[in-house]
C-alpha cells in the first residue's frame, strides 16, 4: 500500500502521518483564533478610559490569559507580564 498523499503540500509517508498533519492544521487554526481574540481583548482593555469597564474586563482577561498559557498558546511568563501590565493600567484609571 502506498500512503504518499499530500495535504497542503506536506508529504506523508504513513497513514498515521496523515492524521498528524490534519491534527496539526486544526490546532494551528484554533491557536491562531485564540491568540487573535486575546490580542483584540488586550487592545480593548488598553483603549478603555472608564474604571468600571476596566474592572469588569480585568478578571475575564486574566482568565483568558491563564487558559492560553495552560494550553501553551502563549508562554506562561508572557501571560504573567500581560496580566501585570493590564492590572497596572486598570489601577491607573480614575
């Protein structure tokens, strides 16, 4: 049996390699979506000027960063640094 099938210009030599390629593509798309969602949420947080709105957004954003760090979409230290910076921003608002 010959399993040399190309998926998105990647050569797979085994049947199991085909599944690995499919899984990798799916995970890559998911991670890209979650990272973009996080960046948009960070932009909204940094652009907000109301303390009440920032206080509401802060726990949701912290939870999002923790989940992404847990799934290795972003590094845990990056999540920590981002949480620190947005907390400082929220506390600086009046």
